C-alpha cells in the first residue's frame, strides 16, 4: 500500500508538472499517503481556482518524512527544492531554522489566527523568539482497538492488559492481542517517561540543558526492560511483528485487538471499516507516572529561498484554515490545532481519543541537538529487543555517550 501511495504521489506530481510549463509553479513536498494525499492534492486544485493563486499551478510531490529534512537543507540554498513543506514535526524546526532555509512566519500570524490556534502549538514552532511554521495539526500515539475483538475496551490495569493481550494472541494464526512498534523510540517514549526517563533536563529558566540526558537513568532501563518483556516474557510481539507496515496490514484485516500508533493511521483504519475505539494504555507496573507519549505538532514551513513567497504563504494559510483542518480530520483523523475546529469535532471519537493522548503528552524538544538524539537512542532500543538477556544498561549508556559526543562536536 505504501509503495502504491508513493507511485500515486509521484503520478500527481508529474501530472501537475506537465500542466505548469510556462506558468508560475509552486512546489509542495508532502509525506501524506492514501486519503490524505488525495486531500492535499484536491486542496491544491481548489486553491488554484481562487484569486489568491494568481494563476499559479501547484505541484504536489511525495517525499518521505525521514528524507525531507536533509534533502531540503541541501537543496534550498541552491534555489532548488520545494516552496513549501506540508508538514514537518516541530522538533525539527531548530535544525531547519539554524540552517537558514525556512522563512520566519511571525508576520503571517494575524490576530484571528492566533486567537483560534492553540497557544502550545504556536509555541512549539518558536525557536529563539521567532515562529517558523503555521501549525496544522497535533499528534500523539494512543491505542487504537478493535471493538469486535475487545468489546469491553482497553483494560484498566497493566496486569489485566497483559493477560487480555496474551489471551487474544495466536501468532501462528497471525492474530495478536497487542502490537506496537517496539523498536521505534518515538512510539515507546510514553513508557520511558512513565518510569522517569527523559531526553533533556531543564535549566532554571526553562530552557533545555543538553548536558543533562536522562535516557540511561534507572527509569530508562526499567522502561526498556518492560519493552523487552513484551516480546520475550509475554510473547506478544514476535520478531518481525514490530514493523509498523506489517502491523497496519494486520490491524486493517481485523487480526489485532490493540495497536499503539498515531492519528496518521486512521485514514487506513477508516477505509478498512474497522469498528474502532481509541484510548491510552494503563500505567505499567512499577511506573511512577502514567504513559506519557511524545507530543508533536506538525506545521507548514516555507522555503526562505523561494521566489514565490507571496503565493506560497497564501496557500499555507489556506491549508491551516479551520474548515481545512476539519476536512483533513474527517479524511485521516488528524487532530486540529484550531480551537473552533476542535469544538465542531467534539463528538468525534478520533479527536476525543487522541486528544486525551495529546493532553498527556510531553512536547518533543525543538532544539537542533534533538537531531543528535534519535539515532543512538533508536539503536539502543532496537538492540534491547533482540534478545531476552540484552545488556539494556550498557546499550543505553553507550547511546547517551554517543549523543553527548555528537552534541559536543557541534
């Protein structure tokens, strides 16, 4: 399905590209897939018909989220790359801004937009006193569950949660009680935080202390051991089943009772006509806090080197209108940052379910140093689930040493 989505996106891009020869062209990089890809392509076509487009045509190009940052930073100063990216996570804003490749958006945040937009989502894109994106939606992971397999909803205690998941698991028949991308640190942050781990500590003024890294403290080791136990002690997530694509396919086939993932999967879940519910996992045994996922905000950024800034920013503003945020939610389940949109969607189970996850969430640090964290932490986690007796403490100590070394080189 993902390969088909990429082909579809590129087809859209090529089709639009053929139509814009001799005309102004605005290029937009997206990482949307399936219904969301169609949504933004339709939005581009609708905007083309408005006076604000001034006759320009829009080229929508799929670029995988993990690839767009480096490609953009390298291409923008050469006068290449897109005019807009829709969207990037707020934790990457420091890297884009420090590279000088994105335009500050403060002057485009009018009074009405600021009043209707959650202040936290605007603050998420604040880097050194400037706002570098128009917030579009928020996100945090939660459990999407199949009501047919789990009519009583998510169990309230961890022991009951594990017992229920085990009862509903038969790996030989490709049936699972609980699946999660256990090798992905972003998704597993909620467990780390529940046990008292953290990425960066804070200084007295509230800024991040990059010398204080809490990914190898006692809580981090307990969290990683819990994740290891999901595979080796409780036999819930065998090797290979941690892959997000495999999990999505299984869930859409009705073979998974509970699945930890984000609102971006809801387009596919809805298309599969799964009778779903959404909620948070119970507090793990021995944890000092509830499951607290990473809170992310996604926003539209503009190329600082774009030659079409006036038209580009009008399309960016068009995309983040409340009506468009509602439309995107209905297609894919994304969580609006518009207050009026949230009010209109108050009865939507996706908004209510993932909204609870957002309320519990911990904002990802948006400083450039966060870019040095992901790979070492991810490697430690992946190796922590390779064997029942993995050296979890040693792996996490090594990760923190690598993070500190990389930060000190900057």
